């Protein structure tokens, strides 16, 4: 099902404009840069069970909707499990990222994750192709994007390289936009920004699927940022997990009960807080309202499943008790929304901070590695 009015590309762009996601300048640019010119013939729609091929009339309907269009599965390898590995992002999310990027005339911009080339084309139309540099880890995607950009009349610099390291040869930049999720802000990217420059990226952590962060660069590889809502993107290839969590031993199951409604866990504010307090713990859910099911698991095989008020725990950790305790801390702090958290990046790594009362959110003592 599409999520924009019928009428093709112009209707989609007008839909974004009416929602306040495009200003007059971007509205004119989007109208001149049709999405369909950058989407390959073979595409898929992401559904809960996997990726479904989309062809014929449904293909254009998907492209002209406010939905992501999957453009590659399994890193382009044949006979894989059908996992999405590249997409033309949801237009409203692209527009939101461009709002946060705040590109101005004359700005030099680095895009990390060329993908189909559509965002690079939009940026070329805004500040000129000489100011746009875009990097792509997949050589085939980089080649195809360069061809599509050239056919559309744009010649930005397209480089096949791991975006983790940016493109220092063309630095410094005024703006950097990352179009894949990162588990931490790569220091090399902040180091390639002018002080005061802006980086916009989807950040992915174990406890939550993703949040959009807007960083302002300091001197060197440092920066301060704020969270700007949820954003679920595919992980940068070099940030993908290198190992699977340990298997859960069903024979260790213990059943219990809880007074905590699982719906209270499903806010971005709590996800940010709990993710910092419980590193290495992944949480996900299905359903809505009273039909919500929540699962959590750590890397060693401890896990929990909660349905309604019933709790099933597995492994040596009492994971649900830890989550309840962290939620109690969060309530004591006043249940801060995501906008009250900021991200501080320095040589010591990424650090989550709360604005009031001002404090760093550190891992809970029971989650720290044992001392020798």
C-alpha cells in the first residue's frame, strides 16, 4: 500500500512540501530530480517476512510513494537469504535529513553511502556538483550510481571506499550526511568537518533500532549532538555485527510476573537511556497495545520474553529484573524524552548525556566486565 497521493513524482513532492518537509528551494529541486531516474529496474518492498519483488504497474506506484524502495539484497550475491542491503530511502526521511543538514550556498558536502545516487543528485542541484563528494563501499553500486548521475547531467566525485573513513583528500567539509546506520560516530568523519560543521547520521545501538542524530563538529574528531527522532537504516557494512549472540538454552526457563506494562518500554527516550545502562542487551517487540510482546537478549545467551504481565526468563542473568530496575531509574529522572539527551563524541568514544539534571549516562555496575 502506498502512502502518498496518486499522481506520480510531482504529487509525491507536493505531498512532502505540504507536510512542511521541503522549503521552497528544496521543493523546486525535488521536482527537477525525479526519484525514478535513480531506481534500478529490479526492486523489492520490505515486508515483515522479508523482501518481496515489485514489478509492472506496482513498481512505479512504489517509487512514487513515501516508502523506501529496496534496490539490492544480500550485497548483490545470488541465492542469498533475501536480506535488504541497499535502498532508495523513504522520501520523507530524506527530506527530514536534508532539513537537519541545513545546506547553504557554497557548502562542500560529503555523502557517505551513495546508494542509487538520488540524494547526491539533489545535493548537486542545491550547491553544484563541484561541491559534492560521495563515497560507496560497494563497487557495483558506486559504478551504477555514477552512470545514473551522469545521465541526469550531474558529475559529482563518486569514490569506491569504505565510508567509515570518509574522504580525507577532499576535506574539510561543511556538511556530512550518512545514509546508512552506524553503531558509533566514526571519528574520521568528525575530523573531516570544519569546526561548527554539521553531520547528520542514523545511529544504531543494540537496545533500539535507530535514531537520527545531528552533530556539530568541534576541533579535531570531537562533536556534540542531539537526537532528532527515530530512524531505522541498514547498518554500514563495517559496523555490522561480527558474531551472533550465544544460543538461548530453553531448559533454563523460569516463569514469573511483572507489574510493569511493556508498552512503557517502547519510547525512544527510554531506549536511549536503557541502551546506555545495559550495553550489549538487544530488545525488540511485536504487536501493539495489550497485545505487545517484548523480547530482550544479551550476547551470552540470557534472554527474556514478556507477554502481558507474564515473564519467561532464560540463562544465568535475571535480565527482566535489570530492565525493571533501569526503567525505575528512568521514571525517577522524570521519563525524559529523546530531545533531552545529547551525544558527546571525543577521543574516549561516544557518550550519552542528559540535559537536566546534567549527567553522563554510564553502564550499570552489574553490566561491567569483571575485574581481574
